[in-house]
C-alpha cells in the first residue's frame, strides 16, 4: 500500500501539479484530483481506487501510527485493505471508491475532518 501511495504522490505532482506530501493539508489537493479523475471517460476504477485510496490511507496511517491490514468490509464477504488505528478500522479505498462513483456528497475534506475529530491528536513522533 505504501508503494501505491508513493506512486500517487508522484502522479499527483506530474499529471495534476498537486503537492501530495502526506500531510493533512494534502487532502484538499487529493480531493481536487479525484474530481478530475472521476470526469475521465477512460476511468479505470479499480486502479484509481487502489492508487488514490492508498494515498488517503497512508496519510491516516502516518498521522496516527496505524497499520495496514486485510479485513472484511462490513457487510461484505471480501477482504479489503484497511488502516487499523487505535482499535478502529478505516477503509480509505472504499471512501475513494464512493468519492469517484457518488460525487461531491462523498468529499474527502468532510471525511478527513470527521476521522481526525474522532481519533483526536496525532501520534507522537520520537
């Protein structure tokens, strides 16, 4: 997942002129990229979800010193990548999927604000 996240940062800079530096502030840039990606007539949904969802997950994983795991999505039989943080499981790839398929009502800014409010302060970096 970290490899996909690094690739997303490179693609964001190269193709969209957006700085994806794994900071909280980069979530706005990611959301702008997803608007453009979602408008593409040649959208490869599976690839785009993996690429950008990994980036979103990596921002959260780094902020809260979490870990990636494969786990069943609630209500589903298929295991998907999730970020485990402080006993909570976050599904960033599913969020990106919904952003790309449902549009503005699934914006990442609102999601990120909700997650950071619930999880509280970032992990301390030693």
